[in-house]
């Protein structure tokens, strides 16, 4: 009995020690500068969101915040870096929807997108547009789909690379609308836009900021947007669902994650402050300028969202045969 009692007391002491240690970390947070790891190079929307957080977090947390860009491998380099960091809230990951697709695109990952992270918040969401060259015979999505289904010509579509959102989004559209087109991968969205302008591909799904200027000058045509609702930037353009493919929706997103095991109090504090930042009128305005909407979900909501995203895109990836390596 004495041995059993002693072991029980030791176990309780260990549990108490862990709880006290976790609580102490949470109470002391932050005790040093916050490092925000962005999964893309400077200049893009992910980088913008990371820098908005870095700009406003110091006033709330009392510590500096710096952005470090670690691009490459569709976000894998940044994710692996943060996954291996100490779980104290001082290193965070700002990344995008590829975080939920990479597990099914890469045969080997050095991290798990759910198990190795503590989700903090889905920060933003954004829709895309379906764009065609100015010389395309299609002026509406319905006309494009009719052309594609007629099989009188071999259609091609461009993407920023195998497994990227505009690749998988087009594969989903092909499946739901019942047409075929050859995938032409490029190294980024910029080259895709150039290929559209040159008429080298027939169609592409792109982020609005990259193609709206060309639409306004008549160099490209935008046939539809991919969200549930029309974009306020181009309210006269219908959604894909409105234009003939009911139920279709493609949304990109940007999220904030911490290493797995980060104390709940720290995660909750980061979520509250991030949501406050996203609610600032000047921040909302900046995000709308890049066609992004504020979300600011709770850690629990973001965790459930990630699981759903992984399951949804796993089916699309399997059907398309997409692989990143």
C-alpha cells in the first residue's frame, strides 16, 4: 500500500508541476520579442498580414514583433521551422491554404499540419476569379463551359504550380462542370497572368489583385468569381455558382498557428489580440484592398476548419492525381 501511495503522490506531483510550469509560461508571456514566420516572400498577401500583426501586437503585448520570411516548398519550409520551435508562443506561423493540402501532395512531410500545431485563428479569407484572354470567344462562364464541353478544341489552363490553390480549384471546377482541360503549371501567379495576356493558355483561376488591372484595360476578361457572394470589387461579375455550376466555391485563407503544446492561455491571448487588430478600420481597409475579408475565428473553430479543409481537398487531390514531388 505504501508503495502504491508513494507512486500516486509522485504522479500527482508531476502533474501539478507540469500545470504550474504551463501556468508560469502563460503568466510570463510574452517575455521576449515575438517572431512571426511568414511562409511566402515579402510583398504578397501573407506577408502583408504578418506585418500588420507585427505592427500592432507590440502595443498590446509589450514586446517587439518581427516578421521573418521563410518561403519555399508551398509553405513547408516555414511550417517545419515553426513546428520544431519551443511551445511558448514566441514563434508563430502565418500561412495559407496550402497548409491543409500539403499533407496529401507531398509523399513525406517533416511535420503534421494539425498534430504539430496549436491553431490560433483563421485570420482572413478570399475568393478568386476565373479569367480568360481578351481574345477568347467566351464572354461568360456559360459560354466558356459550352466551348469546353464541345471538345472541338483542346483547352489549357495555367496554375502557380501543381497542388496550388488555382490548380486544385480548376480541377474541382472541371469535375463539377464536366469538362476537360490540360494543366500547364508555372512558377508563380505572375507568369500565369503573363501567359493569359499572351493567349498561351485558355483560362486560369487567379487572385483578383493580379488580374483586375488587366480587366479594366480590356486585356483580360473575368468570367466569374469563386466565392459564395459576388466580390464588391467587381459586383457585376457573377459567382461560378450563379453562372452555371451550383455549389461550387473556392476560398483561399490565411491563418495563424503556434507550435503544438503552446499553453491554452497563450493561444487564447494571441487570438484575442489578433482579432482586435483585424477589427481596426485601417486594417480592414488594407485587407479589402487585396480582396481579403476578415475572419478572426477562435482556436477551436480554426482547428475544426483545418480538419475539414484537409478532408475536402484530399478527395480533389486524389481524383486529379496531383503530386508536388
